[in-house]
């Protein structure tokens, strides 16, 4: 692929993610729409949106290397175990998705600016209302101090962003996520792009082709959304 594919608003559909650009790594397409149908189609094919401003086109990505973790395989150092047991944090699920995604809006992916735009936030809040997007909240003395959110399809969880306003709060959220997904027999957590923080948690990289093979054997239509209510 030598140029980005420009997508109409309809019909919903992407080019083969293997056709993504080498530079910038993984850029596949621009355009389409940021709504439920486009997002579910994207995640089911290993594609995710990432752009800096609502004034820019929607950009869709499938990088050559993918950061992933098998639920239950998180690296938990002694200091984090101590935090989980004694820091006084409590954890909830889908209690305040809107607050979590707002807090994550201050995070920066690859230090390239705030990427959770108002348009992006509204789209994922709609996915949450539809039962596909979920949040983990970490509280201390009734204050939201950490959390994460992502999309659940089949037996895969596609992590989007996390935040921390207190020591190790995002790690506590991630630990509880992978622990619960392990109990529910989920097969994979997609962390998208590797960084030192993820590496410290035991996240590893696989090639895009390997990731897509893993995705092909999962059934994105398998309904597991009800589990999040437990």
C-alpha cells in the first residue's frame, strides 16, 4: 500500500489491515465515521482509531507489532502486591464510565497530544450504553484515583486507555481487569502499542499477522457483555 485509503461514510468497511503503511507504522485508512458500526467493524478486524483533533480526519490504524497480554499472565511485583492489599483502594466496574474516559483524556499516547477528543469520547460512551465498552474504576476514600476503559468483543478485551491520580492506581485497575478476564476465560487483552509501562506489567509484542490469526479464531459476535454486570 503506497497511500492511505479514504473511506466514505457508507458503506461500513475497511481495507485488509495487512495493507497498512510501513511509515507511519500501521496507518491504514482515513475517513468513515466514528460511530458504533464503524468501531465494532474496526475492532473485529484488529483496527483502532487514533487522531489528535476533531478538526482532523478520523485515522484508522493496524500497527505491524501489537502489544498483548494473556489474562492471568500479568507481572505483579512485590510492591504492587503490597499496594493491592494495603493501600485502601476499592475497585468497581462500569460504575462511572464517563468519568474514567474524561480522566483518560489527559493521557498522551506516544506523547503526541490529547487524543481522546470530544467526538471520540461521545462514540465510546455510546458503545458503553450499548454494552460493548467497559470501565474499571479505582477509588480511595470515595475519590476516583485511577481506572481504564476498553471494548469487549467475544473473548477479547481491547484496552484503550488508563489513568492514575494516585500511586499504582492504574496498575491496580489493570490487575483487576486481567484477573477477572482470566476467571471468565477470555483469551487475550489487546494493549495496542507497546510502551515501558506496559512492558513492566508483562505485556509482550506479537506481529500483526500473528495478532490477526488470533483474532480470526475468536468469535466477535459471542455475547459476553452480561458478565460485566456480575
